[in-house]
C-alpha cells in the first residue's frame, strides 16, 4: 500500500483534501488547522498534526508500513 498526499499550500489554502492510496481508494483527509498547520486523518483512526508536508508524508508512510506488515501473508 502506498498513500498519496495532495500538496497543500499554507499561504492561501484553508480547506481540506482527500487522501487516496495508489489504487485511487479514499483512505483519509488532510486539512489546514490554525494551531498545528496540517491535520491528517487516515482510515478514520490514525491522526496527527504536523507543520510540514514532509512530516505528513512520513506519518502516512509509517501508517502504510504498519498496515503492509500486518496484512502480509507469510
């Protein structure tokens, strides 16, 4: 699984964006918040607040890595 984050520009963007996986399935959303910067929610239960896009991508990659490991058939 790979989670694809949309780019959010802090200067003029104050809405939220959908987050999809590599197959185009909805997996969460990212939105602007005044106190934190970016607030990300994945699969309805994994949440975080980060200042940069890179931090959000690292969080999403971590969630994807854990889910990939949990669903891996050995």
